[in-house]
């Protein structure tokens, strides 16, 4: 009987309540308008990047190929979170099923980890372009670019499957209120009445790889890039070299700041306010800003945009 009772209690929670921004009811409509605008901008901007790169033969190079993948990841990331946020703000329906929560976690982890790994690949691409320009065409050939892109998607899908599968095995006895505006592993581990030691270990390992090792590899690439730029004698040469990697450096800085704030800490020290702020940065602001950062200062992209869409020429 005790075992049956425990099992019954453990299956009580079949849906969760996302706290969202309910602690600030007066901001519901302004937040709805703000998130709708940012989501629309993110979709339009990243879809435009994918379209322009696809149909412009002059942009079929490694840098734009990786940017194509980054834009795809941004769409997956923001679309896994913001539609539910908009529904919650518009109709005040902040419930999400257990299956929906697990699906949201899968796509969010997949896109976030893929972006971190791809940013490292893009940093290596910039390193080869600036530090070994004469060998760029050989080192960053089409076959290698395809292998790197497929590896990023597959490795991160495997990582997401493992962590999501471990979350799906947990039992939740109540309470069922998630202090966030989307499903995230740290607050769910705190709500679970199951043994979560394995989940915590896998989360730490994933954080160490994606947030630690990739960050160090990116820093190493940019250390070599900066050292190479400083050896250039002409001011114009330095400016041109730095302009080829400055956009990527801005994106890396914004993205890692948000991810470190949200994930590089024990689940026991989880802070809802800090995590919500970081969540807005990497699920909303980053996918919205990335197209602007990469295109506004890029003459090749603006030229390709003007050819396909004449009304953008001015």
C-alpha cells in the first residue's frame, strides 16, 4: 500500500504552471506588445538572412554558411519559447502539459547548445581567415564546413536527447509552479520528488563542455586573432581585419554573458529573477539582434539584399 500510495502521489502532476511575469500584472499588455514585436523582428530578420544567403551566389562562403546555420538555430530557439509566452500574456493561460514542457526543454537545449558550439566554429573560421589568409580556401573547404555543421547539429541533438530523457523519467508530486516564463532544467529539478543526482551531474557536464571548454576555445581563437591584428602595420589594415570579426565578437559577448548568468551555477542557488533576465537575453534579444549585428555592418550582405529586394537599396 505505501508503494502504491507513493506511486499515485508521484503521478499527480500532469501539467505545470509557468509563473511568467504574473508578479507584475500591470506590465502584462506592455510586455505582450514588446515580446510580439521582438518575436516578429527575430523571425523576419533570421528568415531574411536564410533567404538572402540561399539565393545569393556571392554569399556562398564558409562565413555565410555558418551564419545561415546560426539564423536557423535562432528561429528554433525563439520559437520554442515565445509563442507560449505570448499566449500566456494574451489570455493569462500559463499552464503547460508535462509533455509540452519536455518538448520545450528539448528544442531549447538543442538550439542553445548548437549556438554555443557553432560560435566556437565561427571563431575558428575567423581565426583562419585573419591569421592564415593564404590557406583559407584550403583549410575551410566545402567538405569541412559541411562536416562541422552536421557535427554541431548531431552532437547537440544527442546532448539534448540525453538531458531531456533524464528529465522525462522524473516524478513530480507538487507543487507545480515553475518560477520562469518557460520550462528550464534547474527549476524543474527543484520541483521534482525523484532522485535528481544523475540529472545534476549531466547538467554540470554539459555546462562544463558548452559553457566552459567552448568559451576557452573561442577566447583562444580571438587571442590569436588580436595578436595577429596588432602585428599589422597599417591602420587601415588593422581596421579591415578587425571589422571582419567584430560582429561575431559582439554576438559571443552577449550570448555567453546571458548563458553564464543563467546556467553556470548550482541548481540549489537558482535565482528566478536572474534566470528570467538571462532568459530574455538569449531567447529573445539575441535572436533579434543577431541579424542586425551581422548585416548592418556587412557591405556584401547589404549589396546582396539590394539585388534581391530593390527597395532596400537606399
